[in-house]
C-alpha cells in the first residue's frame, strides 16, 4: 500500500514535466514558423530588399524621363532633342546618318 502513493507522485511529477516540455516546444515551434516568427521575418527582409531595388530602378527611370521632359519644354528647347524626336516620330533619316537596327528575337 505504500508503493501506490509513491508511484502516483512519480507519475504526477513526470506528467507536469511532460506538460511543461510540450508547452515550451509549442511556443518554440511557433516562434520559428508562426506568422510573426523568424522564418516570416526572413521572408519579409527578402521582400524589403527586392522592393528597395525596384524602387531605386523606378526612381532612376523617373529621373531620366524628367530630364528628357525638361529638355522638351517650350521655354528651353534643346535643338538636338527636338531633332531626335522629330526624326523618330516622322521616320526621317539623313543620308549620312548611321542607322542601327536592333535584332529581333
């Protein structure tokens, strides 16, 4: 009769340790794989890097277009830019011009 209370206290202690280990494991796994976990943070950092690169590219393209638009303003028309746009739009070429045609794939 003395062995049963000792056995019960042993299994009670063991059950508490197993329960505590399961809770720690659950929170540990969620800290790594959850919606706000370490893996999600890595993916977010990659996405931030990709979008930063796209932003830099779009900013550079916008600056290029703003420079070209500034050259076409009526108060300060660049003759070379005007000549280039007129030839491009009208498909004219000087006989002394060298024309490079891009290869089509």
